[in-house]
C-alpha cells in the first residue's frame, strides 16, 4: 500500500462549530503564526480568486502584506481555469494591498511539471476507475521566484472534485496546468462524486498528497486555512476556524471542522430546492453548478432544482471549455463517456468532461436555470441546448423571492414546502441514505 507521510507542524489553530472569529482574531492568529516562522526576505501569497470571496482569504492576504511589507513581493490568485480578476474584484477582495503585487496565472502557458505520480498509484487509489500517470504541475513562479516562504491561503469546504477543497489543491489545481487539472477532475468524476463529497481522504487527495510528499516537500509552503459557514439562526456568514501549518495535519483539522460547519444531513429527501447565485460571484455554470453538485445527494427522485442566476453570462470561464459545454451539454455520465470515446477534443479536456458529469442530475431530477434579464446573459435557447430547463427569472422570483426566504425549509403561502439555499458554495446537503460514510 502506498503511504504518504503525515507530519505535525501546526503554527496556529483555533476553531469550533460555535466560534465566531472577527477580523482582529484572524489578524492576531496570522501574526502569531508568522512570528513563529521567523524573518523572511521574499514571500509569495497564493490566495483564491474572487469566486471564493467569503473565505476571508482576501483579508488574510492583506494582513500578510501588512505584516511583511515589501517582503511580500508577489500575490498569485489560484485561478485554476477561472478568468483573471478584474480591478474592481482585486480592490474589493484585497483592500489596501497594492494591486501591483497581483500576478495572473495562465493554466495553459505558465506551468512546469515538477514530477509525475505513477499510474499504478493512481489506479490503486481510484479503485481501478482510471489507469494513467498524473503530472504534478505548478505555476513556474513557485519554482523560479526564489521565495523563502510561500503562503497558500484559503477555505476548507466540501468540494465536488477532491472531497474537501483547499490545502494542496490550492497549489496543484489553483496554480496547475492543463493536463494536471484535466486528469484530477476526471479521476474524481470516474470514481464518483457521491463517493467523495465531504470526505478529506479521497483518491484525488491521495494523489495530491503523493505529489506534495515527493515533489514539493522542499518548498517553503505554509497553509493558512479558514473554515467559514452560514449561521442559520441569523443568516450571516461566520468564520468558525483558522488553522495554519505546513503539512497534512493543518488540513485534517480544518476538514473535520468544515464537516461540522458546512454539511447538513437531512432525514428526508428534498422535493424542491431553490438556490440563489450571488451575481458578484456566479456568472457561469462552471461555478453556478455548485447548486447541482452540493445538492445532488439531497434531492429526491423526480424532484426539482431551481437555480436563480441573475448574472449568468456563460457556461465555462475558459473559452475552450465554454465551447465544449455548449457542444456536448449536461446529459449524464453515459453520454459524456461516449462523447469522450468518440471525440478527441473532449478526451483532451477531461476537466470539461468531468464537469459535464458533475453538472448532470443523471435524469434523476430536473434542473431549471433562471438567468436574469441583463444584456449578455444566457438565453432560453442556450440554456435548453445544454440539457437544462429554462424559466423566466422575474416570474419565478415573484413566487420564490430570495429576500423573503430563509435558508432551509420554507412553507409558501399556498402550502408548498421548498428548501432554500442562499449560497451553494458554503455547504453540502445530503439525504442520510445517500451519503457515503
């Protein structure tokens, strides 16, 4: 059996399901950890991009700049396949930190391969679902920048590709390349999303851990991990934990708390789920399909998912992935695998293929997207062409008005019961009989 070393280098930890960490709490915890690390001459910060705004990573990056000053020379948002941040997003997320520190990651051009995970390991951990080698790829800045500290900053939360987001995913996907991202996404899809969601120990995570142990262990990477969730008592987003360390233990502790904070186990399957996609965060189904990923284990057979998407302008944030989604659509696993067999362009873009699998209900329940009326938003014809149903945003919100709904179960004036989710990125919902322990 392949083993990955587990170390124990925690510089700071605080958190529980009842904690409510303020900005000052985060700053004190971060500074305490950085003080333990000692003086540094050249620092790189790798936060998430704007799609992870609630993570508090933007504030923590700004605090890192406040601590190190000119020693923080570069900030590389972990874009993965996402589009670069706009000036407005940079200012909103990173506050007073100089925008000149931002570096844009290009997953097609800016990467180097630091090692290869052998195919026999990938086959073993995936239970035979796939049998190929996996290249550990990172942005060349990590290799060429001569940093004496690399701070990987982000939120641990349930995730459709790897089970629980962040830790070394922030490095190997957030700053990764085409082949590494494509194959890692496909491993998760082939193994089965429902087998991984909400779990810290998954095939994809084991692959990343192998790469960390064998190929990047010499790099001065320290992980700053938050746990953030929605408080259903007052509807506010609250930070429940902060964990800072340089190995697996920091992720393991954060993941255990995230399961308590971000996961809701349901005693009954849901007949109708209404999800709202904040227009500042969700402009594509590539991101907006978190409404599908995070609820798929909760929705009943023949149930209904309604997605309120006022700013939905595209399918994929990457132009090539957008084209592939438009061409092949969300028609389920058999159709996607058949398309992969028959079309080289999809085989060469396995992250797109994985996304098409994740974004389908496998014909088990209906998915209705309701894009807003802004110019440039996706049209009814576009929505229906990829396999989703379409409904008029104004008509649907007249009945299911997000400002009048609370997260969880709601009984409408006509007696209909629905389940409302204001931000699918913050949680995971599952019917007890469908969750894989």
